[in-house]
C-alpha cells in the first residue's frame, strides 16, 4: 500500500543522494527537486514529501505552494518531479495519495513535471529536419528514440483527469519548465564515460573551430566564487538588454548560490571567460549526481569575435565529465525549425555540440477546485501575455539600436 506524508529535508536529501548511480529507473534527479530549491524560491511555501511502500521510502518530492491572493488556497507545484520510479506498472497508485495529501493542505490545483522522456532526436536528424522545407516543427520529425515509459504515463495522466502541457506561446516558449531540452551525452550508450577528445569530435566543424579560435586569441576560463557573482551579473544584465528579456536581480543569484552550495559545496559553479583582462562571457553550472546543467549564461556585445561563449561552454563540459557526469544539459529549446523562426539560432548553436534534443512529458495540471483553478489559470495567462509583450518590445528596441 502506497502512502504519502511530509518528511524532513535531511531524509529527502539522503534519498536523492542514494539515487546518484548511473543506472536506475528513476532517470535523472532535477536540482529543482532538491530541498535547497525551496530556499531559492523563498516567496513560495514548501514541504518535502515522501512516498512509502509498506513503510519503505521509495520516492520523494519537493512541493512549492503558491497562494491565491487573499484566499488560503494554493497551487501545489512539483517542478520536474516528483522523483519516482515512473516505469512501475503501479505508478498510478502513487498519484492518488499525493493528490489527497495536497488537497488536505488546501491545494486548489496540482502541477507536476514527471522527469520522463517521450522522444529524442539526434543532431543529424535535427539538421536534416531544418533543411527539409516540409518540416516546420521538431515534433514533425521522426524521433530516433521513444521512451518506453513516456506513452504509458502520458495515457495514465489523461485517463485520471490531468490536463496536458500547454502549447508553446507566441514567443516559442511554454510557461513553466521547458518541454524540449538539449542534452550533450558524456558517456557511450553502454555507460562508459567518453574522453574529452570523443566529446570534441562529436561537435560540428564550426564549434571546434570556435573553441580553437578562443584558445588562440588567449581567452582564459576560470572558476569564480560568490564574490564574482556581481561580475557575472553585470554581463548578464547587458545580455538581458540586448536580447530583450527582464533579468533577475543579483540577490537572486546570491540566494541560489548560498542555498545550493549550502546543501552540497560543489552543486553550483560560476565560470568566467576573460580576454586580455576583459570579461567577455560568464555562466553558471549546477550538478546533481551524474547530471550537469548549464543554467545561466551571459556574454558581452564587445569582443564576440574571440568566442568566449564557446570557450566557457567547452570548459563546463570538460569539468562535468571530470566530475563523473553522464549528461551535460543545455536546457530549453523551442520547436520551430523554419529559417525565419526567431529561435532557430539557439537550436543551431546547441545542435553544433553534437548532442540530442529530448522531449519530456512536460507539466501536467490537475484541477481540484475547478472555479479557483480556472480563475488562477486566467490570471497566469494574462501575466504571460504581458510578459511576452514586454520581451517582444525589448527585442524590437534592441533591433533598432543595432
């Protein structure tokens, strides 16, 4: 019999640490499901949940609670979670006690993001799809891989009344965590770690040339500490203005650094790329077990020709490999593959690494109180539209300045 109850953060973290073996049906553990992420998202309520099978802890989840204005009712959100064995035949039995628990806590709706892959496309398949005028979106291309648990969990959630992920918005991105992501495998199919040369050889000629160009130009990539976050943030704000998005304040990155590295001293890293004393690119990387994420990146408008962004990415890949990671995760991409798509350059940049695009199940919602859920959904849609309009206006202004 499966039961769900609140657990202490230490027990939550100990369970995650026990899942760091390369193999296993739990897939990867997202840093968004670590107890520390609740500290980063301090404006939300939170709790750690444990799933018990006859008394044995078999799954965990970080729940973030977002309260409705003036009403003590909450959206219960498990970003890229919960952490369960989604391949189990009885996985449906894990959902009902979770729903009951969250309903008892005052949730009017639940949002989950199962870390389950539905489809994957190789770099060659994506390049062929971009060149094919009959293919407009990534999902129209035949995938190279289909996750064995993906279709089953997808159907299970639909049958139980969960609402599937929203389509991408006008700017190419859906709300919440990205459904389409890009992975650079750091291991062979049998799990044997690749060498740095093997990872480099998997890249296209442009990526290899840019890495060599950065080295020849004298770009130096170093690790930074908390005190250097301000330098990163200055370049990050320049990137935000140039690319037309609203940047986060420095305090957010400092809080993220303190929370993640307070839980594990090597969970979050900062990388700085300098050329002749000038900071030209800066990035952050997060690691949990055998999975590393490129989380935030920034570059200056000046000296782009020295290819600091390629140099810093290559250093992070090498360090992720040295740390025993099996995947270097470059995070979200959009589906659009047409030549005039505003995000085609992002896809092509990531495809150049020789990795693969992966489609997760995405974020699914379960309305518990339908009127409250409908009101909240309408409110969030209005906020998303306003945010997209702001980003588009910023991009237009940046284009005029250029």
